[in-house]
């Protein structure tokens, strides 16, 4: 059959990314407590396309994905990206996965068990011999306003916020990215607000989290800085981005703060 994608294109335009998006696919992740965790990812896969080719072979993305679904982690990402480049004869390859990651959490007083889901992201990119890998998490936290506490005769307003962390891992002597655990990033975020968010709370738990937040008031700026200090001390991370949004409970708007650290970030 005539291979139209491989026909020559005369317009002289290189394409940075060509690929497939909106894929929903089962994957297996590393889980520190249970070794592995199965989940469903929304996936985007792409490669560069030289100006002289009309198109790429979209079906090959699915073939590569099917070969590597048994584990998608930092340690397998170089192999996946290399396979994509070879299968599609491309100079660069990129894959992005957005997926829920689940952790079992106990309520602080009653010990009631429940599963918390966290939105996570992997982004891997290979250009020539250069490999770039980013891991991201979005973590809900509670924050209590220090100003409200200071000026009020009693009580203070609090709200739920989302801590978004994106980190680019440093590489080892072989050029592979160092392992950064999703669980560690979640723990950093949860310890940087006024109090954690839990899936199940009984009345003694509600009392505990309300009082814990009151005893630990933080602005949105404080949360970002708390996260940044902890990330800076991790030598497995070469740069990061932290974005926090508080969904204000007494205003008709949200408050946010953000920081990027290290010149190597993209």
C-alpha cells in the first residue's frame, strides 16, 4: 500500500511535536509501600517531524506504549523514549502522563482508614542524547489565615488549597534520572500547610484538625516557601516549580503564590 506519511513535503517547516493525545491507558507505577500500583493514565505521546516528511506513523505510538505498560517510572522512561525515537525515526520524543495516585491515610485520632487520590504527572523528553524528566503532584491542604487569627476576638477563617509541585530530577553517572518518590513530594506538600486533608474524619478528628490548623496559621506565601526550603535540600532534584492556590472562604477570589528555582528549569 502507498505510504502517504512518508511522502516528501515541500513547505520546509519542521514540526516540534506530532503525536497522539487523549489516550487513556492502564499503567503500573512504583509504590514504596506496596512495590507497585495499578492506575489509569491520560497520555500524550509525540515526536519531532523533519520538514521533508509529510506525516508520522500514529499507530506506532500505541505499539510502543503496549510494549512498556508493565511499568512506567523514572527508571523505564529512558527506554520508552528511546523506543519512540527508533520506532518513528525521530530526533526527539516526548511523553506526558497524568494519573491518579492513591495512598491510604488514617484519621489523626480515630484511625479511620480511607484512600486519598492525588493528581500526578510524569513528563519525559529525549533530544539527541539529552534526557529530561519531570514529576509533578497536586496535593490538597488546609490553611488558616494568620491575619484573620491576629485581628479576630475568636476564630479565624480557613480554606482548602492546592499545592502543585513539579520537580526535575538530577541524573546519575549513567545519565539516568535519580528516583524521586511521589510519596515524598506528597509528604512535603502536606507538611507545609496549616493541616493535612483527610478522606475520612470522625468528630474527634474534626476537633483535632481544626485546632491543629488554628495553632499553625500560614499565608499562601508561607506554604510556597515551606515547600521550597524542603525541595532545595534534596540533591536528587536539580530544579523545581511550586504553585499554591488557596480557594478563599471569605473572598470572591482565590489567592496564589509561585516560585521557580534553578536556572536549569524549562
